[in-house]
C-alpha cells in the first residue's frame, strides 16, 4: 500500500512504461506499479547499501524479481540504453539533490530526452524547476499534497519540443500550474510561509540592531506572497 505521496507520483506513470525509480529505498513505488499491472519492467536504483538491501528483500518477498531489477549505484549510473526507459521517478529527496542527479545523468548521456520525469522534491522546488527549464524540459503537470502535516510537490516534466515559453521567477518559486490552480493545500502552504516570514520580520525589528536590509528583503517576499494569495 503506497503512501498518498507515492501514490500521487505513481499516477503519472503510464501503462506499459519502462521505469527507473532512483533512490527507491524499499522499492515500494515500482512494486506497487507492477502488482497493479501498470508496468512490467522497472529498475530500482539505490546508492546506499542498507536501502539497497531493503529494496532487494521487498522485491524478492513479493516474487517480483522477473520484473524489477534492484541495482546499487549513484543516480542514473545504474541504467543503460538497453533498459529502454520511458519514465524516471525520483521521489522523497531535496530538489537540489534531484537536480544534481539529473545533471550528472545529462553529462553522462544517460537521458535520451524521450523519458518522462516524475519528480517529488521535499524542499528546494525552485532549484529543481530552474534546472529543468535550463535543460529544455517543460513542466507538464504539477500537484501539491499534504501528508502527516508536511507539504509535498510533484513535478512532471518532459523534454521540450517547441520553443520554450518565457519563464518567470514566480513560475520557478510557486510552480507553473500550482500558482494558477490555487488548490486549498497550495494556499495553506503559502499562508504558512507568509506567517513564517512575518514572524521573522517581527523578530528582526525587535533585535538590538535591526537589520534593515534583511527586513526589506523579507517584506518584498511578504508582499509577493500576499499578491499570490490575492490578500
Ligand atoms: N523514493 C522513496 C520515497 O520517496 O519514499 C525513498 C525516499 S528516501 C528519503 C531517499 C533515498 O534516496 C534514500 O534511500 C537514499 O539512499 C537514496 N539516494 C540518495 N541519493 C541518491 C543517489 N544519488 N542515487 C541513488 N539513490 C540515492
């Protein structure tokens, strides 16, 4: 049974896709997709021996060795052209780490540009969106969800065919679709971020030596978030 977070990411995998799940840990995501008969081939990649063993155990105990290959290695080092991948999932890590995995894969020519990327950064969504845009990926879908008091974003991207559209800082910070959709969870996340910044400003003002530059910078963010939420 997948967590809501992983289930929402898995929903972007298409029937018959050939998947590489990088940072697979227990390989829950590929196992669920094979058990649900959505896919019949997956690579589960792990760089840390402990999670690698957990993934192997999980795949063996579910009798899925025919369908899921668990491989030890850094990022997409573990895949090759022969795998004929059509989708890559990288979930549950910081956006910075996800971007660095994709950057290394690009340099090693591990991506042919045909793969759909399903990414679920826990933090640093801005950095990840920036990497995607700078590497000619178009974000094709975005989702936000809340689980156990935490907010998670899912970003789906595909290599861009047409000329890229003009991308703004706001697109990168708040999300291309997320800021338009204004899902209640999205509003809740940014209400919370707004309060955090307001609190910081209060604290800075009360400090022995108020740092006015910092206060101004936070005030800019505060008015931007208010504008975003139309408050
Ligand atoms: N993807 C699962 C999920 O979303 O529930 C597991 C997330 S877990 C917090 C992150 C996993 O990524 C860890 O098991 C870690 O060992 C693995 N990891 C971190 N950096 C990696 C890399 N460069 N290549 C492969 N796996 C990596």
